[in-house]
């Protein structure tokens, strides 16, 4: 064979090997994931949330989670921030990125100023962003200050989020599942969701991260959104 040409491996125990080149989007996902794991000293925290108070809210779970995150970010500036070049960047706007799986990877669509929008507006905007995911502008792809990965629709109970560097935090949500809950000292049938928070430990430390996550759980369990 000529120089520079690699002969495909012969069929073996794994069958015929097909070599597929990743798309540009897949290359970007691979690079960013590898960089995040290799360069960010992240840590994770998880909580179980009693979602009973949210079941009757007129919005899908993704919009409910975006609303809760956005409200809590107002009081936890280190979560609405980034560690870059040895400094802390604290952002004045609360922009929640919503991870949207695609055929060739995953992109994040930004809901700008999410803390100023109600549930119905958030739900409509998320649907609109999803509908034109392949046509999002650069700011819509890169303007998030924190990221939500909602995998509940896929039946996933718990997920381990990867940070979108240089963001300080990413939150993954599992499905709402039936499980016993304790209310007023009584064990009752309930609906529970697991939230897992990944944090950049260079800016969002354990106690602050735990407080941020606990505050999100409090709002969801009260249904005050």
C-alpha cells in the first residue's frame, strides 16, 4: 500500500471494523470534556429532593429547575461565577445554560436573565431554543454562567455532570421517581428527584456548594417558584 495509507484491520472476533471520523461538534465535546476532567479540580455533592410540591406546577421539570437555580444564584455569587487565570469572575447576569443532546453530541442553549422570568416564559423559551438548536447564535451557545443537565426524560436516576469550564458549577437532574418520603414525621408515598452538583473547588468550596444545593432543594420542596 502507498505511504500514509492505513490498511483497515482484517475481520476478527469483533467483526469488520468501521472507522468513523467524528464531526466538528463531536470533536468539540470530546476536547472540552477532556480539558474539564484534566484541568479542573472538581467535586460533587448530591441530594434527594421531595418533588411533591412541584408536581402540580404548570411547567415541565426543566423549566422548574431553571427557575429554582436562577433564584438561588442571586444569593450565591460564587456559583454564578468562574475561575479564570487565577482570578474569580463574578457575573451580574444570571444566565442558565440548558444542555440539549444532539445526534452528534451535546450543545448548551443559554436562557439569559433567567432569574427575571416566570415559569411559563421559561418553558416557552426553552422550547423555542430546542426548536432551533442547530441555528443558535454564538452568544446563545456560550453565554451561560451555570449549566443544567436534565436527564429525567431518559429514565436516568442519577447523573455525574461535567463542568463547562470555566463555569464554577453544573447541576444534573435525574427522573422524578416514586419513593417513600418523610413529611411531618410520617413516612408517605412520594415523588423524589436526585440532584448532583459538580463544582470547581478553586472557587466554589464545599460549604458554599452545599448551601447552594440545599437552597435549591428548599425552593423545590416548598414549590415557591
